[in-house]
């Protein structure tokens, strides 16, 4: 009988920083794990940092110490001496880790040795040295980016009475309409019901055995959009998003979409209206402080002043909302403000009244939030562990919105299916307090929409 080949995984530092529990994941599957000593050196160097890299380095080190007597875990300091160029290759830790994996491969010729790393270039160099190399896959629980961008479920129906009832009443009990089942519906799934051979349709959300009506968007003609002063959902995707954002029983909403699809604007609109209605005490917006293009270097001033450039996209969206609020406009006219100053005065008032707070994501750790409407922007640049940290900060009466565009990832160790946004969607689907919408139609301008598609 042929003996089953054993697998030995050599883990790179990037894996432990990305997921400090990676050691447990490999151990649970009965695999042998090798940690080069240079990985421990790098964890030691990063442990003093304040960000997620420092936190995960400290946690990974503690887990290494806890597991050091595990017979399947081995800390290795030896490297391959096979190549004459070995000494010249030992110029940096990446190459030392590769040579260590080469040594393990030579020592256990009958086993499959695999170097696991989040670093693409390290994997390429390892394969060039004859070592099998893989990305870390334990956090990739969706198979394709298409899983993030599924359209609302479309259901063809024969009976117009269903549409009439759904449009007339707020909800319909599913048991009364069993013939609609083409497949099972998961909680808060968005659906589009179309009456066969007609243009009639209705939008709905499924929850607790009922289809809840979703109000159709107000879609102005493109040449007359300037005449529509109020900010409101103007396509079906935005209508679904706004419905979930204002549904009190939904506590976590994820919005995935390209730039210009309205993720941040529709979230701020829903938050502002609900804070105004006293459903929440405050809007909190957290953003990663990641630059586009070349770094400007260290900025002068206080923390608030340093973070000012990252606040501007939120200010831009808030300005649009305030300009469309006639009641707010009337208040500022009474105070003598000119029309053109209304949005700036409104922003100043909101910030001074503490009804809205905009902060770097790094300031979230250790805080607890109750009765807040929390928006986390650019979540595609957060790791699954960071998103977990975010969500576990939330207390009673708080709604969390995670918005992001997986085509704009700036972290070299993340990809479209391993980032915090994709991970959250995959993990939370099926929970009755969670909803997800993919926004695919650009509304910022035709120029922006074409740029997103063509470039």
C-alpha cells in the first residue's frame, strides 16, 4: 500500500501578521509547521508598532511560545548549503527564509514542502529555487470576486395579484406564494419580481418568511437631474442599499461597488436622516489614512489637522446632502447666512455639535459605541482581523456600514477575495441582522463611470 505523502508548511512573516491564528489553522489540519528564525526576528522588530502589524506580531509571538512544545511545530535556523551561491543569497530575510525552506526540502525529501506567503514576489523567487509556494488561503472563503457583485435575485411571476399586494401592503407572507420559490432565500436578500411579458415589477427584501416591499427609486431624466434638488436613491441598487441602511432590524450592512456608485453618499444620507429623527445619537465615520500616489511626507499640525485631507471626501458628500435639505437651508437663512455658505455653515454646525465625527481607523481600538451610526469607508484596505476588531467595538443600538471597492486595494498583502470586505460578506451571509448590496451603476458622472470601466 502506497504511503501517503506528508506536507510540511514553511510560514513567512506576512502570513502571521495577516492572521496571527494561522498557526492554529495549520495545526488543526494535522500539518507540520516550520517557522524560520528570521520570521521570529521580524515579529520582534514589528511588535512595538501601534497598528495592526504590531498587534498581530505580539499575538503571533505569544501563540508561538504557547505552541513551541507541539511536536508538529518547529523553529528552524538552518539553511541550505547545496548551492555555491547560498552565502551570497543570504543578503536579506526573504532569501534566508527561502534557503531555510530549501533545507527542509532537502532534509525531508519524501515530503511535500510548501512555502506559504502573502508576498507575491517571495513566492515567485521561491518557485525559481525549486520550492513549491502558495498564498495563504484560510481567509479566502469566497471563490471569486463575482460572489461580491451578485445582482439582486430576479424572479419571473405569472400572477399580477402578487405585485398588486406587494405594492399596496408593506409585506407579504411567503407561505401564501409558494409558487415563487425558484430557490431558497437567505435573510435580507434583495429581490426583483417581474410580471412575465410586461414591464411591471416590484422590489422586495426577504426576512422572517416575508417579502418586505422596497420603495422604487426616483429616477429623474439625465438631462433634468439638476432640477431634482433632494438627495435620494436614483437607481435600484441604491434603493436596496437605502432600505437596508434604514431598516432598524439590520445592524450590519456591507456595500461593495466601484468609485462613483454612491456608497458613501447613500450611507451618509441614511445616517443623517436617522440622526435627525433621533434613532441614533451620532454619525461616526472611520477611514484608513492611505495616500494615493507619491507620499507627501509627514504633515504638520495636530492629529485633526494631519487627518484633514482624508476628511475631505466625507465633507464633499455632506455638502451635497446639506444643500438639498430645505429645512436646514431655512434655518441658516434666518441666521443671515448666504445661500452659497449654507453647506459650509452646516458642516461647521454638525462638527461643533458633535453629531458627526470623522477619525482615522487606528483610533477605534479600545472604544465602545452605543446608539451610533458607524460608517467604515475603504474597508477593502482592512484585513479580516481588523474588521473583526471594528465590529466587536459596537454596542447596543448601533448600526455598522462597511463600504469599499475591491478594485482599489492599496495593501500589498491583500487581494480582491482576502480583504476584510469580502471576508465579512462571506462570513455573515445568512445572518438575519446582516445585509449586503453590490452597487455597479456609476452615478457620479458619465466620465467617472467610463473611467471605472475602461481604465
